[in-house]
């Protein structure tokens, strides 16, 4: 677990982002938006580019949020988020991962300030795999066979155990490899290539923003995403039925990410994430889409999404996990911040933070002209970080 003595980090002068991600000009008065979750960095940067005034609260309050927005590190996470929100003067708030797994907390926070997002029974339904199993079956869309909680499989094929209490692939393991509690679901493993697709859903309709290739580490943990602009815009018909389910059967609104496995011309839905997901920033960098502006437009009529005008053929993101405990000193932090200012590294831990073995250490971002080139650049960047002594292997 990352630890640090710092708890409140006001907005300093200076700082910056790569020129690729330019602010989106908005013609209406500034809206003060609170963003909360385990990590708000990417969503906060997106909201700033869309012209919002932003305050954030998360579990880490990484140092590359300095110069982006005021951010508070929540030690009593996630329950402390409601007290933090009650102390803010904001027009609206939104959540990132994994607040969708705490519907009671989300509901409590909706009484404090207007939520731009999904809450209540709608949130519970879209995160319930038994509900999704029935809904998708009725629509002819594949979804893995899922058993009620605390029900063991009766055959020897590969099943997964899922807690639905985490994000980024945490809380998922091969059934039988470790003890399961009463709240664990058994879900049949679905073969295929892991990908994700992003929609905005509003009363006016459903818009497909794009898709990404998911990168997984050993096991089922999220390790990054790759977006190719050549592969965008060709799947609108393929995902049309899925979009209708999100809007009409599940009544979702705002940004909605759907993880699935591609199986040739078919796909099997794995999970629905009704929020700004980890792959969104890669899609934004590649296509110029302003995702938070698009999300806001689903809840506030005056907010409209405007593209940044920038396009990059291929963008890749990789989460670097620590192979052993890492203590962040001043020298290492400054090297990482230099890379962050160049737009190549994100989620930089603070001086004095401790990264436990196997925990996410930082995020690598690279642009390229082809899929093979972006993969090579991600590999090279990882090697360079290892050479800094950041994550010695």
C-alpha cells in the first residue's frame, strides 16, 4: 500500500501537460467539478482540458496532480470521501474506479451534491453479474455463465472466482486456487482477446466513442491499453445492440466502459464500468475526444463535447508494477516528474511514499505510428525506468 505523511496538496503555480492534450475551449461559465475515486489523475486532466474547475480526492494523490488541481489524499478510503465532499463548494461531482462497487456510499454522496453518474438501483443492477447474465441472454449477447454467490462449479472446466469489490482485475482468481468467501461468484472463463469499448449514453441516444485493446499481467490484472485510430469507427454496427442494452435495458447514463473478449466476429461481455475507465485517457490521446465533456453533456445541457483537433495513430499505456518494495526518494521522484512533464509517465508517487511488491508504481504512456512501434516503445520505456532503479528486477 502506498503511504505518505502528506494529506492535502493545494494547487501550486506552474506545472503542465504535453502539448498534445490542449484545453478545450468552452463558451459557458466555469463549472466547479469534484472528481473522486482510487485514482482521479486522468479524469482530472480530462476535465481541466474541457474547461472545468476541478478539485479531486483519491487514495494516493500522486505528485503529478500538482499543477493540475487541488487534491486531497483520503486515508479513510472510501468512506472518508463523503466527509470530504461535504466540505467542498462544487456544482457537481463524478466518480472514477472503483466507487461503482460501493453503491450505498455513492447514494449517500448524492445527497451532498449533484452526481454526474449512475447511482441507486441502476448502479446495483449493472454491477450484478446475475442480472447481466439474464439481460444479455434475452438480447442474444454472450455473457459468461455465472453462478449465485457461494455456489461452487460442478464441472472441471476453468472457472473464475470474482468478488466484484475491486477494479483493474483485482479480486479475480482461478476458482479453487484460494479459499472463497460467501460473497464470491463463480464465473465460467471466456476465451478470447481482451478489449474494451467506450460509450456515452444520454436521453438523446448512445454514442460509441471508441475501443481499445486491453493488456493483462499474469493472472487477470489490468496492465494497460492500446488504441489504434485505424481500428476506430468500424464497429458501430457491431456494438449497436450492446449500446441499446446499456441505454434501454439497464438505463445507464454518462460514460460507460464495457470490457469484453473478442471471439472472431463475436464478442462476450465480461463487465460493465459506468464511469471514466482506465483506458479512456488512451482513447482521448489517440482520437482527440474530450471524454469528461462528453460525460458532462449527458447530465448538464449546457455542456457539450468538443474535440481537441489532435490525432495520433497509436497510443499505448502500461501500468508498471513494483517487483519488490520501493521507497520513493527525492532523486527518483524528480526523474519521474521530468518524464511526467514530457507526457511519458503518469501516476507519479510522492517523496516518502512506499510502493509494496506487486502494487502499481507508475504509468507509462507512449505514442507511435504503428502497433508494433508503440509496443516496442512501451518495452523500452519500462527498461529505462528499471535502469533508473525505480523498480529494480
